[in-house]
C-alpha cells in the first residue's frame, strides 16, 4: 500500500439538523490551517455553507467537499471531508455522500441526543457499511448529558458505543475532556479560540468515574487480542496507548464498536482530539472492502482494489453547476490513476468522455490538479454527458459499479414563468437543477399542459424556486403544494388485448394475454414474468412488451399518477409474420395495461410520514388532539428532559403548514421533525375528492 493511500481519510460529518455539523467542520478548517479565521453558521460566514440560501437560513442544503491536512504523531494526513445536510428534505445529499465515503463522524447534540434524522443517517451508514465514530457536541448547553446520549446510541441505534473521553463539567462548567487512553485531562484555552490546550492530571472529582470507564476500555481491548490478554493478566496497566489505539481501530473498521468523543464546537473545545480520532480509528481507502462491479461485455463480476496501478474506475456521486467553470462531476476514485486531459469510458451511456480538468474542491472554490488516484475525491470538468450514479472507467477494462438509489419525490407544485420570454429559459434551468438533484423531478402535465415540479418536501421546493429566481433570474408563479400520490392495482386481473392497425401495405399486429396484479412483497417497479410457451410470441418481442408495461406504469388510470409496483405475468399471445414488430407489441402492452387496470380494482396511495413532535408536558393533550384531526396514528409518547416526544405516522396531505400550527399551539416552544415512511391506501371516502382536485388544479 502506498504511503499516500495510508495517509488519506475520506470522511463525512452526518447528523440531525442543528446538531452542529457545519460548525464542527468550520473548526476543523480553522485548526488545520485551511481558514485563517472562524466561520460561523449564525453569522452566515461558514465556508461550507456557501449558497446564499444556506447563509440566510443557517442550514446546510447541499453537501460541500473540502480537503484538509492534519499532523498526528509526527505524520501528515490528508482528510477529504464532506459536510452533509441534516434536514430530511435533503437526505439525498447524505445518501450519495455515504455511498463514496470510507468513514463518518456522527454528530449528536448533548441535549437532543439521538433524534429522528440521526436514526435515518445511521441506517444509511449501515446500508453502505461505513465505519463511524461519534462526537457528542454542544456539551456547553443547558441540559447536556453525555452518558444519556451514550445510552441512546446503544438503545435507539443498536450500536456498541465505547467512550474514549469523559467530559470535565457540563453546561456552562464544561472546560475540557479526560482522554481515557492517555489518562490525562485536556483543558482548552478560551483566549486562543481553542487553538491551544494544556494536558493535566485527572481532576479529583472525576477519578472514580474515569477509573471505571478506563478499566472497561482496557478490559475490552485485552479481550480482542490473545497476547494483550496475557499482558493484561500479568499487569492490568501494562497495555500501552498505541496498543489500545491499534485494537480500537481494528474493532471500529470491523463495525464492532463506535468510539465516542465529546466537545463543544461552538466554544472551540474538543475538535483537535476529534481530528486525531479520525486519523487513528477511521479506515484509509485501502482498508475498506474492494469494490465490486459487473463487466458490461462479459456480465462477469469483477473486483477493483484501492491501488493506483489497477485499471481506472470511479463513481460519479454528484453533478453541480458552477458559474465560472460550468458543470462539475464529483467522483470517488476506487482504483487506478486519471491524468487531466485523458479519455474515460462512461459505462452508463457507453460513450467516451474527455476530462479536460480535475479540481480539488474547497466548498465552492477549486484548486486544479494534474491527476487523481485511487482513494481521491475530486471534481471533473469538461465532460459532455454524465449523470449521478454513472461509472467512469478505463476503456480497455470496462466495469459498472453499483449505482446509488434515491427516494421518490412526495410533493409537487405547478410553476410557470411570469413572462413569456422566460418559457424556454425555465425549461433549461429546471433540467439543470434536475441533473444536480436526483430527488427533484420535472414533468409536463398531459391534461393541463402545466410544468409540475416534484421534491422531498415544502422546504426542498422552496429552495428550488428560490434558486430559479436568484441564480437563473427567472420570476415564476407557483401553484399550491400537491401531494405526489401513487396508484396501485390491488386485485389480480386476466386480460387479452389484440392490437391491429391497417393503413394499406404493412400494418401493425400484436396479441397478448396476461395477468396483472400487486407485486410480491418488497419488490418495487415492474415484476415481469414471461410464461409464454411454444414460441407463440417470438422471444425478440418479449422485451418490447416489458418496456410497454413499464412505460404504462408511469400514468395510472385513476388520475395519471405513476404506480410504485406492479406484477405482470405474460401467459400467451400470437403474432403475424409480416405485420408484427417490437413497436406493435410495445403499443399493445401500453393499451392493454389501461384496459386491464380499469377492469380491476385500482386505488390511490398516499405518502405517510413518520413524525416526532417535541413539546413541554402541558401541551401533549392539545398536540395529540390536533394530530387525530389530521388522520394521524399516534404510536407512543416518550419523556425526555422535561419534554414529551409524541411519535406518530400521519398522511403528508394533512401536514401542510403544520409548523405554524405547532408554534401557535405551544406558544413557540414545540418543535417537530418529519420524514417519509411509506405509501398507504387512501381512504375511499377521500379518493373521489382527491381525484377531482388533482385533475382540476390550476395556478391561482
């Protein structure tokens, strides 16, 4: 393994909204010397929150990448950091970042603990097998409780948290931490903005708790290694700090433990040990599993190791538009080396692309690079056609890496430009935004001719329309938000469709007999089964039939909504030796779907959201009463820090404007968080009303 790979870390900082991710990243930039002064989220000066909307709202909207260098035990390490959003509307940014990261720092608020979006991002990290360390932030806030957060990490996330530090004081008395590995106290100097700190002996009042947790840590380390266990049995204090770090690193990379540190980023405390922990316990690119993919020519599974001498392979995980350099493609290089100006194969399109320039990113600023190697994260410039999830590779050694899956949008609004001159400009601008964000979609309503945009929530679409105004200089009219319903065929129907067209000369003929019904559990999209026997339909026409059904699923028969899943079993059919072709069978399948769906039982499905409401005790009754009026199913109520947490599942259609209602009911003291859970059948009493509204909605 090259020294460069061994000294590289690709990490992300992930958490619930307002847990201090961006503030922590800003402190990292300051202490590594990347920034000469501290950026603050609340002042709109955070380097990583470079979008105007982020600075105004004090939230992260788009994941920003940067590279810093950190000296740890006389060695210099390169750390590529991606600061991800915490708001659930921008969960796509977390999803695609975790897909390419080797490790992650999970930030938790010392007061809020494990919050709903914390659980979501933790599951996403589990999905991509990303090792992580935890940082309990905001130890200076009233109500901070380090040990309660550790309990929640274990209880709610099913993790195995291992404290490596004990806080010295809490709330306004928080001054530093005790490092359990070195058994020393670290006290930060407030006058130097946290840049300097001193080591001291463990405070007397903490010796008992430090001894308890340090003993547990040493015992756990000893149990991991036979030689260390023998050493431990001979002398409990003989295991060295370096031996402890080696074992903790191994257990972290193997997902058996999650080291836990603490601090207060805003008060400049705890960040330097966090940087040391990133280097000490999170893997370098060569220590992660080799990536697997499919050779598109042979269909064989192939492996790529993190090695600069292997054939080149990289995954495009994000497309962005820069006003100065144009379109940027963010990539993670899994193997090989790519010099600037060279050609690569995009196996997503099957076309060659010339990469004219390569940039190392620092938020929205770029530093040019001559080449990138295995383990690097960088941005490419000069390509013609790249999309999120595309694989770039050596033309002689093609490979298709597993792409990234994204949730479907749940809310829509109709938009139109205020002036006729902006019609074409609006269309091209929306295409650019959709390229950047796979959870943002654009369609033209076939009945009204309106442009309908869809996204993950009200805030998501608000940011999109704001970007249209600021970045693309387009003023628009907006319709009211509409829920993105789905349709579902819930009964199994058998149907035969014969498609004939004759216009003199060669005509069109296709005949299919099939069953449609609900897909098997867990299957999304089209579940197509070919049970045609005896060549009654030639094999070359079967893909066209499947394609026809897949296209037909995009427009259901009730109100034109797409179907989330469908099972089609092709039973029989016939063809004409002259008049039958692939197009005839594709059209036949599209017509057949509509006829069959009308014969069977088709229902509307509505998005159901997982909701958590955090309110003082005295408002619980009013909150649950209000939720019942919104067709909510209250799952339970938990007590935490003088507050009650009401957990419920509620239809998205009932939740527009809920934040305002919540503020009114609780006099501004209640907070809520909401994320998509599932689709469920809309009550029949509401179906006709919804269909009428959907088919008739116009921009007011």
